[in-house]
C-alpha cells in the first residue's frame, strides 16, 4: 500500500496520521503528549506506526506542520512543510467541502480560518493569552477538582449558566471562586466557564471576522460538549465537529504530502529508523551583528542536519558558516 504520513508537533500534543491513496486513515491516528520533548514524542509515534505496518507498505510522502514543523521536517525528511493555517484548512475542506469558517482551539493556541469557495481569504491566531485556549479549561477543571473529560457533560446539566469574567485566567479564577461562594451550582459554573471562553475567543481571535456557516470546530477542545454548545448559542449556527477533530493538523499535512507526491519523483522520507536515531539539539546566540539571533541546531552524531532562527541566512549548513558553527 502506498501511504502518506502527516505530522503535527505542537507544544501540547504530537499527532501523526497515515493516509491511504484515497485520503482515508490507514491506521488509527496517534495523539501523543509532547511533554516538552518533541523529538522523543515524534520518535515514539514513528515507532508505534512502524510496528503496525506490513512489509509491502511504503511511505510515498511526508508532510509536517505545527509550531515544531521545521524540526519535524528535518528529522523525518518531510516533502512538504506547511503552517497550521494551511494544514487545518485543507483538512476541514476534506471533511466538509462547503465549509466557510474553521474554528480551531488547541491546548496553547487558537485560530480562526475564513474560507470562501475552498480558498483561505482571512485568518487570525492567538498565541499569547491562555484565556482563549484549552489550558484555560484545564486550569479551571483542576481548580474545581473535575476531570477535564467530564467537563463537557457536566456543563450540559446547567440550568442557568453564570456569567464569568473570561478575559483573563486570573480574573476568571477569582470570579469563579466568588460564584462558588455565592452558592451557584457546579454545572452552572462550568457552563459559565465555557461561555466565558467563547466570548474571549470571539472578542479576540474572531474580532472583525466574517463568521459564516457551515462552521467546522476542530482541535482538542472540540471534544468538550459544553464548548460546542456555547459556540452554537453565541453564533446562532450549527457547529460541525469532525471525527478526527484532535489531529486535523496532521490529517491536513498528510493530504498535502499526497498532493505533493503527484508532482515529484520519490520522497525525502528518511525511513522508520528515524525512531531510534540519536539526535542532538542545541541553541546559541549569534554574535555577528546587533540582531543577536537565537539559532537552533540539529545534529545527528557529527553531521549538522539543519539550523534555523537566523535572519540573514548566515548559519546555513554549508560553507564557512557551517565550519564556524561546528567550532562554536
């Protein structure tokens, strides 16, 4: 079977999806915790997939996305490396071709993508405020001593959701404590937290955006029934949640790899042995000019595989700059 691998490495999760030529998952998608170790998480995922494949299965294309897409692309030899906007848009359109809005809320960031006739015409991201991401709900669930996987069902039991200040996680927590002390029920508080997060998202990420149905909701937070209900209530529209909502970035990357494979001969995939290769990762500050760029370097034994982070290209992996880096 000719297969296409999609990899999405973020700060919270590392996701891998393997597609067949028709664009359908060949194996169950993987959702792994990154835990601050993207290389180890990626190698673990590759090992799991490798052990499930048959002798005749062949990877013909690899796509990488996510905040660590450059790292993933270098390690596995990706044929296409794309940003999260492109990957999530492609995946959403695959599931719902008529989609006009994509809402994606992950553990550490959130984004909105506006689509018209299958083309991205606008987008926005939030990477600086936790109040509009999944970590906001995680923190409050911990504060309330409720397992996060029970959060959504509990919000569905609410009679009158309370209004909680959700513009900032600090204000939200103090407001939530106040509501508890006043005697509001736990379901009403949980539903209020979901609605507060939706308000934060729409007032920041979605501000000024032309949000039209059909709307696709993806990312790990899409598992939360309370968030879906709060979005539908606020937008007055039905929200579609894809089956593979939590790995849509990797799904899109795999689709992009399949399209790329049609235009090129062969693949840059370095093989499943990547799962056991020793890699060294380091960073250093370039002193060559006032920019003081922070350069990331990836090596396999003594071979420099890649560097990035410099603005001028000085630290490429060839020529004099390469020798200087090895001696740095």
